[in-house]
C-alpha cells in the first residue's frame, strides 16, 4: 500500500512545546513565503500523487481542520477513492461544518493528539487554555459517530507520570487504540529539549505500567521511536513494525516529495552493540538527537532462544 502524507500548511490553533514543524515553518517565514498551501496547490499535489497510484492519504499540518477548504479536501480524497487519515488536535471536530464534511465518509480515520489526563497538563503543553476540553469533546464526538479514532500522545517529561492515567481517560472517551510517540528533537522540541525529552531509563517502569493498564482496559497501544530493547517483553508493540506493510511518501510545505522510510531511517541511529542484537535487522534505533545527547548505554542487545528467533523472523518477514 502506498500512502501519501500531505502537509497542507503549518498554521495551527495550538502551540505545542514538542512540535517538530517549527524549523520548517520558520524557514518559510524568514523567506516571507506563505506557510500554507492554497486549495489549488493541495489539489495539484494530490493529483500528482494519484499518478503514482497512491491508495491512501494522510491530511496533516499544522492543523487541517482550521482550513476553510477542509470539506473540499475531504471530497477530493473521497472522489479519488482514497483511504483517508486526518491528523488533528481534535479541537474543531465538534463543529457542525467539520461533522457535515465527514459524517458520511466511510473510509476515514482520525489520529487525534491528546497530551495530558487533565487540562492542567494538556494545556501546558499546547499553550492554549481550553484546548483540553475541546480535544476531549472532539474525540468523544468522533467515537459517537462510529469513526475510527486513534489517539497520538507525544511522550514528554511534562506528561510522562500520567501516561497510565491517559489510557484510562481514553477508555472513558471510547477510544480503542493509542499511539505513544517518543519526541523527536526537532523544531520546538529542540528548543525545549531539556524540558521535554526524557531518557528511556526514566520511562522503563512507566512503560510497563502503561502496558498493564492497556491490557486491563482492553485498549491496543503502540510505541513509536522506542526500540525493542527498551520493551523486550512486549516487542510486538514497537510502532515501526507497521511500516513493514507499506510505504509512505511525504511532502512538506513548499518542499520536494520524499520517501518517508528512507528519511526516517537516516535521522535515527544505533549503538555499536546493536549489531549483536537479534532484532537489529528490524530495528531503526532512537532519534539521532537522543543518541547525541544521552549516548547508547541504554541499548542492550536482545538475545533470543533459537525457536523464538525463528518464529519472530518468520512472522516479520511475511510483512515485508
């Protein structure tokens, strides 16, 4: 399956402390160039990728739901028979115009950013008072409409102690799937690195508690940019495994389209010992900035029993 990740612009109604787009956004602002694509530019880029036979699309930003042409973009994707993913902070999902644009669309899912168990934490991260309430309302609305909802939670020093409680909140809102993403030290996250990015060691016991609670709540979870060796007892939850089943092409605002797999792997790093790990062929390692700051001592090679290794390799190779 070939997916197209289209960044429609960098305008957003949140100002998240971990947001990775700040560098790209600032580059355009310094050139006095618009940080958002026009409707025609979006349509042209979709048409161009349809020629390459994409089967699904991710509409992202910035914040796609604050655009006046949101319904037009959705209609274009529907008319093109694309599976649609809307990446959003969810704050506008309770608006009538947004609901009308998506309520009858079947092949659509929403990846909604939620970063705290309460307004105190979530709003501290988004730097917008009232954003937590609006996001929770949006999540609940999409669940009530029967839409496929995935929560995207960026792990940080600010919210890490309440990550288990966020799982319980998600369950109460009707969510069945959560992606926990380790922060990438770009953009705002780079500027706030020491305040945002924890070590894997600080997270280890929290991750174990999260997995236990997710099991109790019957919620599926995954972890992005957390290597196998950090959760060797739950390696099936490593989020990068999903990339074995397809490829994604991405376009940043006013930049060339690129292969996300190649770029993603190029901005991650491993330690010298990683070659000794039985999962080395399937592991991408942490973000490069993490290794540069914290080193590689936490990355302990995994050694599997021969039968377990054979079974795991067989299952993973089927996905490639």
